C-alpha cells in the first residue's frame, strides 16, 4: 500500500522519501507546486496544500499510512486538524506524526502547543500512531554558521541545562522505520511516543567549545539573553515567528531539552548504528566553508 508523505521537500521530508524508497515502499507526496518538486523517480506527486480539502482528499485516496509534518505557520493547527479529520474519513488510521520534544510541557511556545493538541487528537480519534518528538535540529545552526565563522560568536541562547540536538537524517530514518512498521502490521498497533534526541546533551558553552576546537580559534557563547537572537531572526523571517523563536529559546534556557534515561540508546538500537553528533555537523560545515 501507498505511504503519503507531507512536508516531503523539506529538511526531514526529502531524507524520509529517500529512506522509504530504499526500503521498497510505495511513496506519494503532497506538495504545493508539482513543477518545483525535485523528487526521485518512482515517487507519485499530488499537488496542493493541507488547507486544500479536495487536494488532501485526493492525496489520501488509496493510502494506508500517513506521515504528517506541519510547518510552523500561523494556521498550523488548522492544517493538522483538517488533515487528521480527512485521514479518518478516508479510512487512514496508521500515522507517524512529527511532534516536538516536550510538546505537552512547553505549551507557551505556539508550535509546541499546536503539536500537543494534535497528539491529543490522535489519541482521542483512535489512530494507530507513532508520535516522534524531536529535539532541536542540528541543521538549524546552518543559519548562524556565518556569524560563528566570521564573528567568533555562537548566538543561539540554548542555556546551561543542555539540549540533545538531533540530525534530521537520523530523524528521517527513524520515521521511515516507524512508517513501515505501522504500514506492514497485521493489526492495529497502540500509540507510541518516541523522544528523538542526539547522542550528546550540550550547553551553549559546550557548543561554542566544539566550534572553537574545529575552527582552531576562539568562539564565544553569546549568552542566555534572547533579545538579540529575536532581532537577528526578525531580519529574515516574520516578526511573529521571530518572537516564537525567542519564546522557544527561553524554554531552552529555563528547561533545556534533556533526554530521559535510555532515549539515545533506544534510537541507536532502532537504527543499528550510532547517531550523528553535533561535532560531525560542525566538521562537515567547516570543511565546506573552507573548500568554498
């Protein structure tokens, strides 16, 4: 049967599609613009977005399993509610949902609250679902790499509690494994929630030390005050989103994203290999900048 992937052209989705194809799955994606969807051969493409009821109905036709990823937008919750209702209407009960770490705790962060609500909806509507709760994406730091390299400052206020950053390649492979487990199950599996974390729980100062070590010169941690961070974000994203990033950063400082005992070991066992580390990312990125 076909697996429908939403968010298929983004940082997680493109890796997920590759992982599913590698495992022999039949894949359909839903994308806003078919002409811009650079997907591998063999992937079926449905055009539309998650607010387009007819498009979603068409994309869900003949599908058994759904990967639901909602982008951080002002109407994210509406998208999630509509899609899950339409999935239920179409008889699609097997879902892997990309939520966020501590979704039900950090409810003052808008997109965390949205995902907490969607998790509750999955349970209340009787879906057979795996809920993936990823921590901070390692690849987010590609946006601030120039500042680190050029100015010697790591500017993201992640605090001293620690954040277990996850590589999106690991998240995508875990999602593929769970999608196929759900899709191939003979009966209805219970809801399961998985914290998706990296191998290291790093503070702001420790992240700066990694950059210093890899670059061979001093990189300072910019501190826990989110004001400058919000201002930097507002220079290239809507102000409401920059403020949301600020509130999220405040949660990093106050609570961190600290794994539960056994989280990383569980993922390593599931993947059958080590998780990618933040240092791996910095080494790869620094090598690319040096080469360019």
